């Protein structure tokens, strides 16, 4: 049996182009990018600054530097005031203080301010402390850390309860 030969020409579609947002047939190509690519290099070089402008700005005075350092110290003191909780293992950590709750696992981190928290579940099983943060939009974010022993996991749960009692409104 013979197969018919297709005489229609299929036009190739550019799969990759300079604009990743360009979809052939749906969006027109951006002309700005094409024009910028065609400009000679001499037109793209910045002009040298005039000699009348000062080259460097005056350094900050010592009083400004001291006031910035005092402001940073005051901000750190505000975080330290009141109870704080921190537990970590080789992969993750759970931190709760006056600013809120921070859950970290490997390179991922989730920060919750106290006004973003709907509820907090705390549980222990064997050597593991599990904390689940529930938000008002019906989402929950669990994290757990492994303690060296069962008593340490229970102590972490008790310490976290004290922090929750201090900052979280029922």
C-alpha cells in the first residue's frame, strides 16, 4: 500500500527567542528589544561625568553612626523582651518570640506574625516536637524538630506553651 505524500509546507515555529513571553500567533514580538539589540555599542556607552560634580560625598558623622547603632540595639532589645523559644535539629528549627513564629526546614523558611496566626498546635511523640501553625484562611503549616531525648522534647513543648500564652491571644 502506498502512502500519500503531503505537499503542504509546514512553517517552522521558533521555539526559543529573545523574548520568553513571546508566543507565536498569540502575541506580537516586542520591537523595543529588537531595536535595542541593533544599536551600535558606541551609543550604549554612558557619557563621562562632568568635572564640576563632586566625586565623593562627605562621610557620615560619628553621631549619625552612633544613633544608628543605638537604634539597632533598641530593636534587638525589643525582640528580647519577654519570653522567647527556639528549638532546632540538623534539618530545621522552630522559633517563637515577640515578632511571631518562624518555621525553617532545610533552605525553606516560613515567618508568621502573631496577627497572621489563627491557631497553633503543639505535640510531642517520642523524641519529636511537632508544631503546626494554622492561618485564618484555612491553611496549615507543620514543622517538626527532633530532640536529643524524650524529656527534652517535652521541655521544648512546655517552653513553647509559655511563649504562646504570652503573645498569642485565644
